[in-house]
């Protein structure tokens, strides 16, 4: 590759666009499973627990995979790792066109989780191109890649009706393949700061309590986003009897709003601090969960839109704090925090499926979400703010 056209002191818009697009198409591949689930449920006669398992399995790989991918990005750079991740997303996307039963669906879904895991690659890649005072903006803009979920939620059911079931998956696989070629031609790593890190160096920040506290917060904010984005089609078709198409459009609206709020949260974090944003996000999330617990379309809609706003702002605020505390290990800590967020999207769907089978409704699940948000608020309130102190890693170097 030639000389970089960007300067880490001011940023590199091209690399930000490249990584955001890569994340968006990987995320669209991942999101196509939940978007198509109402149709898959009907075609394969899946019960509520099977639906929950099929939705949760991709999130499991996408969660745990963020840790090694983040560490690999810190060591080798996103220019090498992102193309591998994109290839691993494209292959199962095409295999989904041949699914003929529950276990084949679970197997393909497991590998589609790679698209969700791509998040930590882009965070490490983008962070190196931007100075500390613009990290909230840059990482918030990168988070716009979650719009891929909205594209899948809106487009996959329409494509399935117009062109056949398999094109609900194949279209996003083709788009990811095209962007992969573009990425290979134009992507460059930011100039490396310091020597290549050993495994021990990469693991060291994970022993810091702040990395675990951020993980706890992200378990709620991103986990809430994932759960809502993959389960909204189910909520809307089962509780309110909407068609898969209408449910997909409403889900796309939720994802789009949450996605657009993410850079807003990052920019606000640049100005007032990520912790202050979180102190507003957590009570708002609890209140919106109670709204969604009411089996009424008006209150449910208010709760869903309010939830999208709150968790979107929270996601941006959390990742404003990651490079602030861990500027030399962004990829590794992002992997840990991102894994926690992904797991926040893994366990609740399983729990929701069990709750629905036992109680016949999803109400208890929303109440438990509100309780967890209150716990996060208590932790954030009692935590000592370090956002105005010297960067933790910088003190250790």
C-alpha cells in the first residue's frame, strides 16, 4: 500500500467510511436471520424455544468472537483482520439459501454471528486514525454501521416475497462481497504506536476493574439493542398480530433510530463526558421497559422508540470511554466490552422464550430489563468518575 492519505492527529474519513461500510454489511448479514425469522418459523414449524435458540446462537459467536478479534486487530491491524471476517460472513449467508430444517438453521446461524463480532475489529481500526478529543465522534460514526440491521429488517422480508426466501440472505451476502473488494483496494492501517504487543500485554487491561464496569454497562445498552432488534419482529407478529412485512418496517425504524443516536451519544460524550450521559440513559431505559410491558400498541411504540433513543446514546457514551481509559489497547478492551454487550443479546432471547412458554406473555422479561437498568444506574452513581484524570494506560507506559 502507498503512503497514508490521513493523519491520526486529525483523522482519516476514508478509513472511517471503509470500516463503517464493512461493519454495516457484516451486520446486515447477521441481521437477516432475525428479519426472516417470522417466515422461517412458519416454514419449519418452530416452537417459541426453538425460535429463541435460533436467534440467540448467532449472538453467542458474535459476542465471544469479539475478544480474540479485538486482540488480533491490536496485533495485526484491521487491514488484515477485517477481510477475513467479511469472508466468514459471506459464506454462511449463501448457505442460508439451502436451509431445510432447524439444526441446519442453527448451524448457519452460528457462523453468521461473525458479522456481529466484526464490531471490535472496526473499533480498533478506526481508533488509531483519530485523536483522543475526536474519539467519541469517530467511534460513534463507526457505530452507524449497525444500520445494516435496519437494512436487513426492512429489506429481507421484501426480497423474500419478491424473489424467493434465499434472496433474503443472498442479497446481503453479495453486498458484503462487493464491499470486501473495495476494502482490500483502499484500506490502510494507522501508523502503529510503539512495538508489537505480546499476548500478556494484550491481556493486561482486562484485569482493570474499569474494563469490567464498562462491560457491565454495555451488557445493558448494546444487549438491549440486540435483543430488541432481533426480537421486535416476534413481539409485533405475536403480541399485536402484525404481518412480517409491517413488523420488519417497524423494526427497521427502531434500529435506524438507535443507530443514529449512537454518534450523538459519542459527540455528547466528547463534550460533557460519557459517564454523565449514562446517568441519564439508565433510568430512561428502565422507564421505557415498563412502557413496553403494557400490552397496548401506543405504550409499546412509545417504549420502543424511547428505548432506541436511550440505548443508542448509551452505546456511543460507553465507547467514548473505552479509548479514554485504554488508548493503547482499544481493540482488546473493545473485544471484552463488546463481548459483554453481545452476551447481553444472547441470554435474554433464551430467557424470553422460556418466559413466553411458562407465562404465555413477554411481560416479565420487560420488567426484568427495567430492574437491571436500575442496577446499572446504582453502579454508575456510586462509581468514582475518572474521566478527568490522566489516562490509565498512559500512566502505565
